[in-house]
C-alpha cells in the first residue's frame, strides 16, 4: 500500500478520532476538555511526528 498525503492525513484523523471516542466513551474527563484541549494537541503531535518521520525517511533513502 502506497501512502500519499491525503491517505496519510486520513489515517491520522482516523487515529485521533478513535482516541477521542475512547476518551469520550470512558468518561475519564469532561467532554469540553476533551474536545478543546486533548483533540487539538493529539492532532498537532500527530502532524509533527508525521513530518519528522517523513524527513527521517528522506534522509534514510538518500544516505543508505
């Protein structure tokens, strides 16, 4: 399976949605806090990890 940008972004959103649904369903924290603080931070962290992973893959591909 090849990953292009739309497919990778959709997977990131899916993973965040599953995590948010788990937090909301478990009732660990109020819904407002989950949607206003946790979900945006999950998206930002996922995007940063994705960008670092892409750069590392490019480095490995050119220096191998």
